[in-house]
């Protein structure tokens, strides 16, 4: 039989082990926040805020250009109020002109604003033609150097920078239809080889790039050659 004092010490030890086991179970579960030395409670844990996301900017869809309307009709040729807003697919040119013609007002520092076709080639007027009534005086061999701009019906003409009311066509001697601006028949020049060329300006004193109103554009500025200074002897 154990002495009474040993029994008491054994009971205290068992009680302490039970208390330690209970703390261990709690630690294995949800741990209580630790208290640092000095008795001050530890600061609450902070969760780092996620960085703000920059809102995605979505461009608004571009406003489609309004489709041009028919401003004028001459028999089976329609002249529109502005340039086409979709790619044009004219019928193949059979030598009697295209079924679709684009006319563009084009600025030039040398001669002022003139009219070019849809490919950027300069268009001209001939002083020996007449506007009232519209009549071409360039026929036969003349047309090899100055091909007329033809429109074939049923046709469509789309101007940009030109009043559509000033646009029409005149029937030529060979039965083809030539585009007119302000009543004046318009032509290309065979020696213009790329967009922007104005090699026909002032030829013979009668050929000039045509303005958006059908008038002449101003002559090219004269090139003044400066004589070179003779070398000192």
C-alpha cells in the first residue's frame, strides 16, 4: 500500500498530464493567438490587398460613313452625292468606258485644286472644246495623246470635293459617252505615268488640269534658271 504522501504527488502529476494533453489537442486544432512578452496582444494579421485592376478600355465602334445618295440622273447614268463607301467593282472596260467612275478633288501647291480619277491620274480640259453646249473637239489621233474619260451606261459617277450637279456626260462623235465637269469634257494625258503627274499642264497653251468647277487651273510656275557665276581667274 502506497504512503499517503506518494499518492498525493501521483494525483498531482496525473492532473498535470491531463492538462497538457488538453492543451495539445487545442493546439492541434485551432491555435489561440499567442501573447508576446510584456502581456501586449499581438497585432491582428493583415491580408495584403490585391492591386487594383485597371479597367479595360474598349474602343467604341467607328461610326460608318453614310452611303451617298443619287444627286442627279442623266439617262442611265447616276451621279452620286459623294464618294462610294464600299469597294467598287466596275464591269470590264470594253473600250467604251467603265460603268463606274470616281472623281476626286485634289490639292496642289503648284496649280491649285484639280480633279483626278479614282487612280489619282490628273484630268484635263481642252480650250477648243465647248461647255455650252458640251462638245469635244479632240477626235481621231488626238485621243491617243489625250484619252477621253468615258462612262458606259448603266453607269455610276462618285465625286469627292466636286458638286455633283456640275457633273454629267456628252456623247462623242463615235457614240461613246465622255464625262464632263461644268460642261467641259475631261481627258487623261498619255504622258502622265503615275498619280500626281501634271505633265499635260499648259501643253499648247490649250490644255489644263480641270478644276472642280470645270475651269482652268493656274499655269505651272515658271522655272527661272540662275546663271552660274564664272569661276574667278
